[in-house]
C-alpha cells in the first residue's frame, strides 16, 4: 500500500513530512511525494529520499514567467530551478538507488504549446504523467481537446514513459484525504462546481465516509499496469 503526499506544496511542512514519513514506513507503507521542487536541496533529499519509493516533481513549464502565471511558485516568487534539478535528482538517486522519479505536467492554456524534451532528457524520469487541466472552481486555463492531443503528439518520442490523463480519467478516480481528515472528490457531472467532501474519517469511521463519496475503481485500476498496481491514498497538506 502506498501513501502519497501532495498539496498545495507538502514540503512547506518539511519537519512534519519527515516525521510522518518515518512513522508511515514503520507501519509498512510505501511512500511517495509530489512537490513543485522549489524547496528541494541536497540536505533535504539526504533525509527524505531514503524514505521514498517515488519522488514526483511538478514541471509545467521551463519558463519562470509562465510558472509564476500558472501558480507553480512559492510566496517568495521562487520557482523550480530547472538548471539545478538534475544534480538534485542525481543526489537523490545516490542516497536511494531504488528511488523512481516521476514528472507531473498539467497542460493548460499557458503551456500547451511548449516542448519539454530538453528537461525530460536531462532528468531521465521513470514516468511522465501528463494531465489535462481539470476545471474545479472555474474554467480559467482550460484547454480544448485538440490542444491537449497536440501536446501529447509533440512528445511521442517519450511514449514509453508517458501516461496521459484526460479530464474524465481524473474524476472520481483518486482516493484523496484533506488536512481535516475527510475524503474528497471532484464531481464527474460538474467538475467546476468544486469538491465534494465526506464527514471526517475519525468522527464516524472509514467505512461510513467511504460510502459518502463516489469512487470509480475501474478508472483507478486503469491508471496502473498489473505489475505495478498498488492501493494509493493521497494526503493533501
């Protein structure tokens, strides 16, 4: 069973993440994390990488101004350092040779015409997940079917590691838990209406709250090959 830390930006809570990671490992979980990379450094990776099976980096653009416009930036306007990232990932692989690297890219109206070939070649990820921007509150940054497919077609040389998810693939197919301990999902009927939340898990029990959400297990299973299939829980900090 794998526990995935996502956000927001989970590394804003570095000490807390390291503590939770060690405890989760003791309980038998495999761990992964998705970060925008702005807070990564070799000291942190020396402590974090040995706890992980997957390290996910969100890279939507190679242009700082575009990352800022998208929101891939911290409160100090710091974005991921694409030049430094290959060295950081090399260090992570040295301290944990079994660590696998995943790149996440959300294709939207600001980056759909970009090419990420250079970064992908330098970073050599084990997996590249390409997601179409999913309207949750509004349709800002949404793209057309053609724009999404053009982005995929432009990167066909990476088809062995590329895993594309359109909007319908994402809706109601993740097990996500918010900081208040509630399951939540985006509706497949009207995604831009926002999230649907369950009651807090610790208040009424996991079986009761699981029945309050729609979870499309076939979409979940389709995301993974049979050789790598594992139950995955998303924890958002």
